[in-house]
């Protein structure tokens, strides 16, 4: 067993940590100073109320999931939920266990998360400041009435495309599977896969992620396994069939990679990681053969994808947990870490164990401070704003679809704050 560190070594480690934290905080503060508009909240605007909650009421927010117009979740048969007449949720079969909340972590675990986050310049105050400002900007762009990514109340976008949740509803019906199965396949195949984008010719929304999910479901229904897909001879290129190639990164760093030979046309038929697609196939097959979804998927489910799945199944229920990815984790809570040429600080920050629970805790505080009552709806608005900030107006809110880009509304009686 290795000997413990000496007092001198511990002191050196403390000095190194403090320097890292100081440098990281300095970079964040410089970013904030250089981008003042990114960090303005609704309270910084003319006409603001005494607090964010009052300001949101002045802006036109109704303290409901905006644009859902009095949506109610009613108790259905056998403990299921009926949302506007649609059987969407069976808590036993279709929901994944809710991730551990921040409050469920011990003080020691919380301290470890905060200590690691500080090395990236992130503190509870800085994370709250960054998310609050982005949420305020999002709701201002949406005229105080955000069209939720998860909303079934409006089944079509303004360009006539199916809205995101309506797309999943339609796909589940076409595939003759429960809604929860379609939602799970979407969540499992979501990494490295675009959920929605505009068609290059028509500008209408197309859904690569759901196309992959449907492909996985149909593959499972045919009786074939995930391994049959992953190692399919028409798709899979084994290591021995590849050649080494020297590639140069944007920063000028050269490395050697194994790539397909010129003329080798083998390729997977849908977007996304083949291993994830194979997992979606196997999970679907088990569920369709009577296994509980949580039991079929739980051993391999990550914090992000399981929370994302639950958002589809029960969009405004108490089980909601903030879904952190580069857009809604790094971009929302740590925008100063946005990846530049050759850097991966955002991905490293997102890799901190427990960071998802930290984000969920901060997001709930921001939500309650503004009188909002739907975490998924607020996240949908945040996704819209982050896509807008990055120049992509086609990947979240219904208000951002369409060939002509951003469309916003001014609602009758709305008092202009922005």
C-alpha cells in the first residue's frame, strides 16, 4: 500500500488547486465582462417588477406551462396519466428511476462536486447567474409565452411540420408500440444525433433522432438483435479492414487514426452511435416481450438519457430532472467554457460526477424564483435560446422552426420589458 502524502506534498497540492481555481475564475469573469448582455437578467431591464416573479407576470407569463392553455394531467386507469386524452405514462413500465437529487448527496459528496466545478470557474452563484440570464432572454424572445418542446397542445409547428412530441406520438402509433417505448428509443439513440433540423429543400422540420429510434424499434420487432445491427456485414468495418491515416486538427496537432479504405462504402443506415442503436434494439425487444422498461434499460442508462426519456413520458410531473448536455449543461451554466479550437473543457466539466444533480438543483431555484412550474418547459425555452445563441434557429422551440428562421409573438396586453 502506497504511503500517504507528506505535509509538504499536501501543501503543494493545495497551492496548485488554489491557483487553478483562481485562474479559472479569472477566465470566467473576463468572459462575463466581455459579454455583458449574455448575463443581463429581467431585473436589469426597464419596467421590471420588484422581483423576477413579478417581472414575469408583467411580461405575460401566466404561471402555467405557457401556451398549454390550462393543460391538466388527469389520473387514468391503473395509475397511468392521461394528457389531453392520450395515454402517455405508466409509472411502472415506462418511467426510469429519477436520478439522485442534489439534496440526496451527502455534504461530502456536494463539497467534492463544488470543488471540482471550481476548477472550471463554476460556483453556485455563477451557475445561477448564467442560467437565470439565459432563461430570461429565452422567455423575452418568446414574448413571455414559450411553445414547449414537449407540448402536445399544438400538434404542428408554424411551417406545418409535426411538433416534437406530436412526432413521437405519431411514430409510436405507426410503429404500434407504447409511447414509452418510442420515447426510450429516442433517448437511447439521442447521443451524437440531431433531434430536429430543417430540410435543405423545403425548410420543413425533419427528425433524424426519431428516424433512428423507429429503425431500432422495427429491427427489434423483426426479431433481430442489437449485435445483428452493430456487426452487420453491410455496415460494420472491422479493424483489420481499416488503414492508418495522419490527420491534422484545427490547432495543428497531428495524430494517426484508423479509417475506412477509399472505396469502402459500408455505412450504417441511420445517424448516431451504432452501440447506442444496438442498445435501443435490445431494450425494445425485451420490453415488447414483457420486461419492465426500467429493468431492461437501467443497467446501462446514464443520468442524461434517462432524465430525457422521463421528460417525454411525463413532461410536467414531479419526476422531472434537468437534462444536462453541452447545450443545457455547459452552455447554460458555464458558457465561458464553450469549446474553441481543439479544446474540450466543456466536456471535461460535464464529466464531473454529480454535476447533473448540481445543475438540476440550480435550475429548480431559477424556476421557483420566476414563478414557473414546469422544469421541462423552462428547459425547452433554454434549449431554444442556446440554439439561437449559436446561430441554429431550427432545433428546439416551435417558435424557431421554419425556413425564415426566428418568429416571435407579441401577445395582447403584454407589457414590453425588453
